[in-house]
């Protein structure tokens, strides 16, 4: 159990993190500063902040738990992210940054029209509040209830939400960005320590590898695998990865804050490189947990079981402090992204002449509203089978139409606004129908396969409606300009492309080694 030394480490760490955020919040909060950190972020800060956004409490608990339950195939999401980020940095990011937008829905409006922007912004808000923020609150409440069983679950959620929103409201993206960067280093460092102690207690690497079924140590699973069939990996996982790393506001907002295109690209590649480390620091501890705690009823409990079972005093406090710090960093990032979406996609669009002061005030109010909604929803996650299933299932059914619009809009100049709006409506309806059929047991469909079906249907709808409906000369001009801009950003042989190619090669080596 926790000692006084552990509690001291936790208190000092969290106080320091809040003070660091407050220090970064002292700059004048213009809209560009509040939402995009004055577009002056360097590539190390961007890459670490992207990793800090991703290595959330939900990932620490959910991925380690999935590795315990299903094996290392959960790592397929991570190496896939590295490949997608390498391609996005070289091929797509220059045209996104050239658009100089605050949000990704605003980018889609530049290609299609305001209806698509409203739909995507509403979807992004829903996912930001009810998936990212609520999931983080749920994880934090689980940890604190594990430590202090007498704490009320809902009261704990509300307290965590209020604390985490403080420096998001006061400082905007700059405070969020740099606290997340610091958090990424701490979380990865403590995760590495946990992995080392777990394997040491389990008898070492060889002992663990020989006492775990070989299918649990294989990345590529047969088509009959209920969790990660190779068909879903090849066709479905790239769709989810592209949405999360290339269109998700919480992630892309860090790249939009870059001081240059090169900084944005290098930041994305650094995040991709860091994602490769999760096999050893987050996934493998779940495998060691199979040897140490083979009879857990709930796979999501393995992270805390390992923490309290193998970490010595002091380091246990640091690990929990990093976990709670990651919780606050992710929550503040989600709330800041939600505020950006509300303010720039709805308020600013409706009242374009609104003053900068009112824009920032509106953003702060939206942050507080997002906090209240996420705190109200978080207890409902208890009704889902597991945290990771909750995350992935929602993304698989809801986000493929976004990927279809983004890729279709840049790759095909004939795609028009009518096709896009039909894609948003029918694509979302198809995803919802498949979700209900799967949830009710009528058609048990792996969620990665469902993502493929929704994506293909969305592409077909976009293509068919665009071909049979007219478009105005203004819309045709916008489409031509964006597609031309995209095709003009051809990869050049420079440090960024070499880094991207090297990242893909290293990723391939890792996959082959654990095939």
C-alpha cells in the first residue's frame, strides 16, 4: 500500500505540475494564444504533447488490460499510428497547415461547405466530451477508488474534472501543450520502470515468454480472431488510425500550433517514433501480468495490480503521480479542444465580428460546460464490458465517414458538397445501424471489420452523389484550388522525408520480429 513517502511524492508532483501550468498561463490570452499557443510551438514540444495526449490514463489501463486479456495484438494500433503519422507528415500536413485554420472542421468547410463543418464539429465535440474526457475521468475515479474505497465514485469524478479544468480555463493551449510534453516524459519513464519491475518479479523476459501461450505473443492473428483479425488489421485499423492522428482535433491542434511546417512535420514524426516504445513499456507489462496474476476477473485491473504489487515505495508514488498528472493533462487538452470547436466553428462563424475578448471568454465558458457534461456521462462507462472496447467501438462506428471526406476531398476534385452532406448523414446512419445490430447480438461483427464497411459505404455515397448532383462554379473553384495545392506538395528528399522513411523501416522491423 501507499506510504507517507508516496503521498508526499504525489502531492509535490501535482503541485509542481499545476504551478508549471499557472506560470505558462500568464501571457495575454488572445484567441490565437488561447487556442493555438500563438502558433509558436517547436517540434519537440509538439511531438511530446501529441504523445502526452495519447498516453492517457485510458491507454495505460485499457491497453495493458487488453494485452493481459488478448495478447500483444493490441500493439497493432500503435505501430499503425507510426506509419500513418509518417505518411501524414510528408503528404497531408503541409496542405493542412497552409490553410491556417483553427479546427479540422474548418478545414473541411474550405473544401466542401458550412454544413459539413457543422456536422464534423458536432461529431468532434461529442467524441471529445463523451469519449476522451469522460473516459479519462472514469479511469481517474477507478484509481482513486482503488486507493480510497470509501470515496464516492461520482464525487471523485467531479473533483477531478474541476481540478483539471483550472489551468485549461486560465491558460489555453500553451499551458496544455507544455504540461503535456512534460507529462509524456514522466509517464513513459514511470511506465518503463513498471515494466522492468514486473518482468523482474515474473522471472525475467525468457521466463515470461515461455510461460505465455504463443498466440498471445503474435501481432498478426487469423481472420477468425474475435478481437484483432488480420482482415480488420489490414483494412480497419488504418481507418481508425487516420481519423485519430490526422483529423482528431485534440491531436491535430498540437500540429496546428507549429511555428513552421517543418516543426509540425518533425513533431508528428517524433510522436510516431515514441509510439513504437509502447510495446515494451505499456503492452508487455500486461503480458508479464499473466504470469504474476493469472486469475484476475477484470482485465482492466492489471495495471493497478502491477503498480501495487511490484513498485517499491517512492517509485509507486511517482507512478501514481504521473498517472494523475496524465489524467489532468488529457482532460485539459480535451476541454481546450472542445472550447476551440464551440468557439471557432459555431460562435465565431455565427458572429464573425465578435471581439477577441468575448471569443476568449466564450472559450472559457465552453470549457466549463464540457467539463460538466463529461462528468455527468463518465459513470455510464461502468455499463460497458471494458474501457478499451468502449473507446474502439465508438470510433469504429462513428468516424469512417470523416476519413472518407478528408481523403475524398483531397484526392478527387469532383467530390462536391452535396456528396459530402449525404455521406455525413447516411454514413453515420449506417454506422449507428451496425452498432445496434452488434450490440443486440443480431450480427456480431468485429468492430474493425465494421469500420471497413462503414468507410466503403461512405466512399460509395460520396462518389455516387457527387457524380449525379451539380456544383456551383464557386465550389468547383475551391475544390480545384485545394486539390491542386495538395498535389503540389510533393515529398522532397530532405531531413523530414528521410526521417519518415526511417520510421517506416523501423516499424516494419518491429512488426516482423513479433509477427
